[in-house]
C-alpha cells in the first residue's frame, strides 16, 4: 500500500512540475471532429437529395438475404452479429463474425454486405474520409405460423439453466452449452457475457473469457467498470479471479 502511495505521489509531482514548466508557452486546444460511416442505400437518389438514406442497412440485408437450405432444414434462428470496415471509398471489408449462427449464414451475410460497396458515405475525420469500423446485428426468426418465438424469453430459459448447472451443480460443461444457446438469441446481453466469461475461465479458457469481458467493454461496460474487467483478465488463477468479483467498490 505504501509503495502504491509513493508511486501515485511521484506521478502527481511530475504532472505538477510539467504543468509549471509549460506555463511559459501558449496553450492551444485541438478539436477532432469525427463522424461514423453511413449507409445511404441508393447512390443515385443520394446524389440528387444530399444525405438521403434509402432504407436501413438491416432492411437492405433482409431484402437481399437468401436463407441457406441447410439453415432452413435445421430451423436455425437467432441473432447474427458481424463487424466490418468501411473504407474511405465507401467499400466494405475486414469482416469479423462476432456471433455466428452457422457457417452458411455467415457466408450469406458477408455476400450481401459486399453488394453494398459504393452505397456508403465513409466516416470522416475533420472532414477527411477515413477507414472506420461498423457492426451489424440481424435477427433470423423462423415462422411457425403462430409467431410464438420470443428471443428474450428463449435466452432467459437457457440462461437460467446455465446458472443452475454452473452455480448449483458445478457442471461447467453443461453450463457453457446453455450459455451458448442463450447467446444465440441475445449475443449482446452483458449478463450473459459476464456469466459465460466466468464459466470459460473455470474451464481453463482464459482467452475466451477475456473475449467475453472485453466485449462488455466494447458495448459500454455496465456490469463492472473497466478497471475490474481488465483486472479479471490479468489474474492467473480462478480463485483469485473470484476474489476480485467479491471485492467491494
């Protein structure tokens, strides 16, 4: 504790000293204005009406998506999440599947996204086009006539089963199977990501655990602040990691 205080005081003194030395110079504030890439759809229309958005990206993907026969046969449903990069020329590249429903659906979503080349207004950095990342989530819901499938309800069912396997029966493999099923429906749910991360860590999959916890950070935190999320990934042992979670803020 004493060593930590000394380090913090040293850093504080350095900052104060640096600030005093800088007083002889004029101070300037530089503003960086950034805007994300935008899907504008029909480029001919957008050329006539500036900034016109012709439908959403989700609408475009669903309109051009062709359900793979194998996915139809096995009634695959859930939420597909994919990240990609929009180049300064308004083209898409750098695809990364965050939540996969099947290899066939992954390939079809990527195929459709590639057809949007030229239908993007690129991201801007102080007015200059630059490469920026984007993310798309698409729900694939099978129609059974009664429209009874609710993704939230389905995720809750598997989440509760996973918690019972994990915390009551100590069956981590059974828990991870249920968490994975829940994630098919709600891949961006922070409680699911946190619990699955714990389960992965208990199974020795530290890399997978940190991927789930870093995903929470990317989504904006919410369950724990970044300090705790980072500290979990840094610890080598399961018992130490559990002790961190039990710490009071």
